[in-house]
C-alpha cells in the first residue's frame, strides 16, 4: 500500500499549476498529518474542528484487515479533502505563515465562556495532539481592526481560538492564514465554525448574539453568523439581557443547562434583590473553587431558588397590566417596610413619573379613606344614648 505521506504528496501536486504554490506554502505543514486536525475548511467553506482525533467505528462482523484498510482509506480521503481546500486557500490569496501567539488576540465578539482552570478534556486532548504531531490545520486571522495595533503586528482570530490557545500554552508558533476580513466576514467565519462544530452551549450562543448586537451588526448578519431564524435569535437575546455578563462569566458554558433553565435563572435574578444575591454568591471562594461549570450553574440556581421562595414567603405580589406584562412587584413582610419595585424596561423613568405624583396620590388615598369612614358611619346610624 502506498504510504500516506507519498499519497498526500501526490494529491497536493495533482492539479496543474498547484505544484509551485504547494511547495512554497503548503509545504510548511508537517508530513505526518493528523486527520482530526486536518478535516477543516478554508474560510469560505465549513470551518475546522478543534476536537482531538477519535477512534474510527469498528464493525465487529468484519475482519480486522478490512477494517484497517477502510480506516486508512477514510483518513486518506480526509487528508485529500483538507489538501484540496488548502490549495484553494492558496489560490484565493491566503498563505500559511507562522505567527507568535502573543501577537494573536481573540475575535472582538467573544463566543466562549470557558474559564482558565476548568475541566476541559477536549482541549487537553487537542493540546496533546498538537504537542505530538504539530498543528496540521492553520487558523484564520486578520490584521487587527485597530490600525495602531495592526501596525504593531497584532492579529485577530476569526476561527481557531482553541488552537491558538493550545499553541500558546505549548510555547509554539501558530500556523495561520491571514486575510483582510471585514467585520461581517470575520463574525460570519467565526459563526460558521461554531455552527458546524455544534459545541457552543446555549448561554455562549446567547452572549455571542448579544455581543454582535452591541457592536451594531444587522439582524441579518446575526442570524447568518448563528445559523438561526429570527424567533430563536429573539429568545437568545431575551436570556442574555436578563443575565448580567459578570454572572455568566462566573458560571461558564454550563453545557447541560439549556434555554429553559437559563431563562428561569434570569427571571429569578431580575426579581427584587436577585442581582445582589447572585453577585454575592458567585464571588464566594467556595463557588469559585468549583471547576465544573455545570456544578456552578446548579449551585447558583439552587441559591436563587431559595431566595425566590424566601421572597414569596415574605409576601411578594406581582402587579401586571392587561397583556400579562409584570409592571411592578410589591413586597411586604413582618420585618420590613412595604416596597414597590418596577419591572418594565423603562422602570427608572416610570419610577420618576410615579414619584412626582405621589403627593397627589397620597391626598387621594386620604380622601378615599375619609369617605370610607363617613360611609361606614351613615350605614351604622347614630348610636343610641343609653345613659338615661
């Protein structure tokens, strides 16, 4: 059987006119490619996977020799596809260069909430693979969007954040393709990688959407970057606007928590005093010591659930308008004065509006109370004089 190295070399030089480009640029890649790293697209095609190599599925009913041949052929096909796409990148103007990871900054729109020190078996396996076999698949970069930083030699990552991080941890240069991408092109490439890998969690997608919105991207670009429709985009933004970014970063990606649980947590945080309770809890050493983001989510959810039950026991009442929107929450209890917390998006302006009218409202209240006392007296009639 032809050796994988020879087969790959033949594939790289197969197309007429490609030999020069292949030897000049693609030749920088290691001969022994890792199929899991190489199975990646150019920026104009589906994006690369950062996951570590996986064992091929074995059919027990077939002989080991047949399975080995099939596995080798499958790997060669993947390598051929990666080589073809790399040639397309070279023809399109991209070329592979080695860059100091210290000069590579993340995308301006953050899409990950992973915390340094958290358990991440996938990243550990990726780093081990790069340490053993080298970085087979280049990342996609652009010159930094800030002209001053671009002049200083800094770049921004469109996709391949985990490979950049792994190379930085290992003290290795990053192999990259550099293109002058627009902001829209950068986030579309970033979103395409995430959509194809399907490993961003709900809350990471929600804050990616919020980040795009904050930077002024159109709804059309946001939907395209996330690969979703307008309804799902609205749901993501609703949750992201309810959860303070500091709390989301403290919890992390929490892959087991989907939209319903994050939505419920957001509602609990929005209630009177909820934000303060949550911020105090995530700042505790015991919470920060948890290295699993799902465990951190469960701990915070449980704490906020206790806080919600305590508020209900203290006498919390929602005041709604006709369409069911919560206008305000009235609280009262044996150990506290009654309080009214406005819940609408324009709560601050509405509170000022109500405050300006409080003196008149109180006069109306006193007049109504006086009328009530007079009415009660007329119904009861004059009391009889029993002294005689």
